[in-house]
C-alpha cells in the first residue's frame, strides 16, 4: 500500500514510522515552502520513498501521486487538513466530506456546522477589525470571551478577555500578525468563554465508523497574559458517566463536520448545559508518545489510524468501548517562568530522577533560547508520570512545579 502524507510534521512523523512498520510505503508533500523550525522538528525525509517537497497545485499534486500509484492521501498535521481532503477528492480516493472541508479548519464555520446539526456550539462572531471584535464582545453582553485566530492551532493567539480593552488589544495583535503556520490572520473569532471541565476525545473513523481511542480530562492554568496554558492531562476510563456523555457528543460532532475517513482530535467543554464543542482538528493529536499510550492502554491514536489505513477489517473489530488503562497516568506540560537560555542538561536529569517519570517529550539543548511559557507553542515539553496509585504522581508533579519556580530549564 502507498500513502501520501501532506505536511508530515508533529504526530504525522510518528504515523509514518508506524505505517512503515506495518509495511506501507509513504510519499510526502508539503503545503508551504517553509514552516517554522519548531513545527517541522524531527521530520525525516528518509522515512518516505519520495519527498515531493512543496506542491500547492492540486492538479500537479494529483498527477505526481497518480504516477506513483498512491492509494490514500492523509493530513499529517493541521496545516495539511484542507489540501489533503481536496487532493483525495480530486483523485477519487477515500476522503472526508468535501462540502464541509472549510469547517474543519475555520473555527467560525466549525461552530456553525455543528450548530446546524442540532448540537451545542459556542456563540461567536467572525470579525476582521478590532472595532468589530469589541462590538462582538458587547453583543455577548460584556461577558468573558475568547479571542483567537480562525485557523491556527496549539493555543496560538488564544486569549481570554474580560474587558473591551483586552479584546481590542488582542484583536489588533492577532490581525497584525501571522498564525502558527506563518499565514496572515485576515480575520479572527470572538467566541463566548465556556465554563466547565474540558475534555479531549481522540477518534479514528473509517467508512463512517467512529472508534474512540482515548478520552482525557484537561486542566489548564492562565498564562501571564490571560492565555490558557496546559497544566496536565489525565486519561478518563471508558464507562465514566461524564466521559461517556462527552464521547456521545463528540461522535455526533465529528459526523456533523464530515469526518468519515481519518483521525480527529476534539476538545469539548462539559458545561452546565451539557457538552459544547471547543474545536476539532481533523488529524492526530500532537505532543504525545504513542508507544507509552499503547503500553498502558493497548493502543494509541497513531496505531489505530495506521490500522484503519492498512487493515480496515481489523480496525472494524477493534473494541473501543473496552479500553482500560493499567496504571494511573498524568501527562504534565512543562512551564518556563522566565525567558532565557538553556545552560545544561540538569533539567532532563532532574525530571528523569523522579520515581514516576515514564517518558520525557522535550528537546532543550545547552545554549538554546527558552521562551517564557504563554501557550502550547512555548511549552518546553512534557513528561509522563505513571504509577499504580495517584499519590506518588502528585508528589512528583509538585516537585516539578517547585523546580520550575527556580528556573529549572535555564540552569
């Protein structure tokens, strides 16, 4: 089997490794000549039989992939979502619904699409000026709103605003800049701020059949400018009543968004009025170690997508309602309190010394600049804490946060 991967970055590079292990051959193409280094870090062109480089013309891409005998086209990361489905549609290969392709990137369209399907979605306004953003804030009754780019990712440019002044400031900042993929922000979304417990639901769909890979409870803190910053994630067992309510909603939401063949990473807020969509990415979840997920739950987002692509019958048999985690797990996002430079490997040695440390996802090297953590893109990395019970995890979590107060990543 031969699979084309569009923008094989982030979790896409891990997917290609798994596809190769399962005997598939992969071809790569990217939607921009250049992305920021932190986005493409770890990309290995040798994992592909051909790397076509930057191809932004659907017809030329289809011709090149046709000559190579490609059987499937998938997005490796968020930036490839629209191009991958459009290209697969052009080639007559399996793809998500093309009529909702825009709603899988544009967050205003996403909410509209979900709302039209009869599901709860946050109120929001797509605006192109700071004045219009302030008007949207006032239309929401002056209550807290989230101001964010329309089609970015990784909490890039996401700000919780409680005053008209904050809305204006961040709207001007967003509209004057680019999103995390280097594309200009011509518009932004002013959206009601949702109160409740946030969840992540990762799914894989093949032929319209949705399978749940995992469910996570998310805890965030406020960054220095009011930005939401991830604190940690913990898996939620299947059968948990609140988790299952979120799962049912998510399956309906990804159906409404036209996801019928591929992965989805969905963030949902469980509010007093029930589950409400934050957003869905029609791709794999990033910032994970799939081998660790597989060790403790039996599968991973990466593995199940690779299985759906290479062995649809085995995918259909996968018992997603019986996933059980064999240990207590907390994925802790690292937080650098002050901009500076990494000076040694002491931070890694400290994290690795923790009794419950099972995996570190960070690549700081001596001499490298380390920004202050204000969003997911400026998080130094993450660490998985694993134990039989929660108590040692809580102890090691507190140790990490205490070390960070003394510039762990700058020492």
